[in-house]
C-alpha cells in the first residue's frame, strides 16, 4: 500500500489518533452526546487524517455534519452478531427494525419538534398500509416497541427530550405526553444505505461490488478486504477467505498497517489472524464480567481439557460450515421478511456478491449436546455461587447463552448435535479462571441467631 497509515501523525500523538480510529470503528454513528461528549471533538480533530486512512486502508467513507460523524462502511459479509438493542439489552425484532425505518421517515416530514403521540400517529398510518406489519397504539406491546425505537434514537442524539416522558406515555397515552427536539443532521446520518433498496430483491445484493478493472485495483481491493476482516472480525481463518485475501493476510505489511491504525496487537497462528481487542473495539468483549461470560470461560476450559484428554474416547471430527453456507442461511432468513411487493422488479440490478472461494475445510472436534449439558450442570453445582440466581435455576439457558457468546467470538461453531471447537479456542486452553464467589443469599428460614 503506497499510502502510509497515519503518515501525518507525530509519534507523540499517535495514541490519541488511534483512540479516534477505535472510536469511529466502534461507533459508526457519533453525535454530540453519543457515545459520550468527548467522541465528536476527538473525531473532528483528526478528521482529515481519518478520512484518508479509512478510505485508503479500509474503503470506508467518513462523513461529518454540524452535529454528527458517520462512518459509511463497505460490507463484505452479513454479521448477525451486532444487532440494535433496547436500553435493557433486548435485541430488536423485525417489528422494531421496521418501526425504526418508519420513524426516520416520519421525522423527515416533521418540523423542529415533534410530540410522541403525533409521531406515533404518523408511523401507525404508514405501518398499517404495509401488509403483515401494522402498529396499533391502543395496544401496550405496540406502544412499547415504538418507544424502544424512539428511545434508541434519543440515546444517539437524533431526538432530544424537551418535556414529558416517553415511558409514561407508553404506560398511559391518554394522560401523558413527550415532546422531542429533532436533530436533523443526526437523523439523516442514522440510515445510510449503499444501494436503493427498492432496486434489490435480496439482501445479498448489498454485498455486491464492481469488478476490478486492473491488476492494481484488484490488489487494492484484496488489501482492503483483508484489513477489514482483521479489524471487523474476532478472528480471520485462512479457510474462510479467498486466495487473494489469504495472500495479503500472510504479509508482514498487513499487520503493520493494522497495528499502526488501531494501536492493537495482531496475533498470527497457523490457522489465521486475530486482533487482540484490549480497548473495547468490539461490542461484545471476551473474556468479560458477568455470569454468562464466566460460564463461557469455564466451559472453554472444560472443552479444551476434553479435547486433550487421552484417556477419554476419541471425539468425532467434522468440517465447520463454510462462509458461503453461513451466508446462505442468513440471507434466506432476512429475505423471508423482505416486502417483495415494494421491490421495483423492472429496476432490480443484477449483481453477484463477493466471492466465497475457500480452501478445503479442516475437521474440528465435536462436543455433543449431552456432554455440554452435563458439563454445564456440573459447573453450576461447583461454581453456583458465582452465577446469578436466575442462571443457577436454569443451567440449560445459561449453556445456550454461553455457547452463543463463544460462537460470536468464533471460538466454537454450533452445528446439529453440538458444537465444533475452532482453532482460536486453543489460545485460552491454559488460562487460569479466578472465580469470585457471591455472598450467600439468605433463605426463607435463615436466622442470624443460632437456634437454642
């Protein structure tokens, strides 16, 4: 890459610049209040260098407005691990995503302020014209979904509460109200599609990109895809990428670029590369605190011990689903919700998504469901005091949450009948887990005084 990363940044300010890079990568939408009041000034300070580096190294575009910064990313694959969430951590469902689009459309037709009841009427009118959607503000669950979306936008600065309470309106719309100021710059920055969605008949079309016109442009594209993979994914396995990207991943220059850009270390193993996220670049970190993360780390140790246990029966080995297979399943799930009646079929642009060429997949140890369930029950019995009461009461739910966390970080791959242990798992094989026990919770018949 002829462009040198952070070439105009003095060494004594490099750490501050790298913090700006990590901020905009972690939060593609930044406002005066989101994720905090320091983020936007930091990005503005380094905006020229950020624009140059993000465009050349990653193929991203940084847009700045009066009150926001928006990173428009090039997407190489569909990622189900970073959904929008409510304040309580609940993942947005289809209704909330559809409501988000309709709320943004409604804000575009509003003035400088909007009452939540007025916005709800506009959104309900639009939703009720869409088959299978609908929004009935007389129903509590529909109002709750609507308020989740409004609150999500308010957290990011697109709306600012001027008076009242959205939650009170949701509880009793006849007696309560909420008034919001609209930040037009932030609202416009929230939704930045790379294609006209009425012109595509599958979400896979959003992954399409023009074919390279020369050898240099092909190498530049492969380099950007390689750097994006290292930065955006918890681990990049050579088996999951095409030959052009694989060749770039093996070069020392790639690691040097990523390290200088992010300030994070890159670890290379025989199976691939991993960016060691020590600064909160990813939405869900691991290892981390909390019952689920503790259970996942304990389970990781048990899986590693089972794999190397020479006295136990040999584990079956199976190939993990390939990138193309994983993508196909996600595409099919998303496309089932596509409102096909709104697609302008005569304007659909035929395009092929990025290639999914792979090397011959390796076989990985299979840990079967029965063994996983028994192991989690044993962990709960042994370390029960470190988990919350709701998790101790439901080991199956704790297991499912722990496996989901491990799968997000590509440590295991869920398959029919169990999980496959992926190579990155070996990195945590000898990790010592210190379990901090909670104070014992009093029982109904507990007494501070000994019985006489």
